[in-house]
């Protein structure tokens, strides 16, 4: 091969590599430069392909882990469902019983309240009736006291009159007895 060095000229805009001017090796050098770019492209494509394969392997591994995790979560949910179902049923039964008990207590309290109101009404009516009777009894006692006082005064007056009358009779008797003698 020729040891003639080609002359380099300025690279026109849009070109990546300078062209050799006026040599026969012009085509060979262009092939070498083009060959180097092809090798670089092939290597970078291989690196990208390996990266994609590694990514796919990692993705498949992650998917397997996700499937295993999903299966373990499903087993856990089944276990919780199996174990928690009786507890939830017991809680529901307890809540139903508590609800029935609350209804019974409310009904009983309502009944006691109704009875209490009736009893209170009867006590109030009885109290008013007793107050009226006490007022009437007090009035009767006042009348009875007045009558007893009047009767006592009448008896006292009658006794005075009787004493005077007796004294008058005694005096008359003495007078008559003296006359007969």
C-alpha cells in the first residue's frame, strides 16, 4: 500500500468525518470510518439488548415475587375469613341481644314511668281530697267547739237559774214552814 498521506481539507457542514482529496485510498478510508461506526453501533445495540434482557429477567423475578406475595395474602385472607367469621357472627348475635335488651329496658322504663305518673296523679288527687276533708273537719270542729261552748254556757246559765230557783224554793219553803208553825 501506498504510504502517501492524503491531504485533509475542511469538513463541510453536515459531514461527520473529513474526506481525503485526491487519493486512491479515499474509498478505503471511508470504509474504515464507516466500519468503525458500524462496530460501535453493533456494540451499543448489544449493550442495550443485554440491558433489556436484564430488565426483563428482573421484571419476571419481581412478577414471581408479586405472585407469591399475592398467594400468601390470599391464604391470609382465607385464614382470617375462616377464623374471623365465627367472631363476627358472635359480635352480631351480641349486638342483636343488646338491641333486644335495650328495647326491653326501654319498654320497662316506659311502663314504670307510666305507673309512676298514674300513682303520682292518684296521690295528688288523694292529697287534694284529704286537704278538703281536713278543711271540712276543721270547720266541723269549729262548729262543734262553738256548739259545746254555747251548750256549756247554757248549762251554766241553767245551773245558775236552778240554784237561784233552788235558793228561791228553799227560801219559799222556809217561809212556808214558818207560816205553818
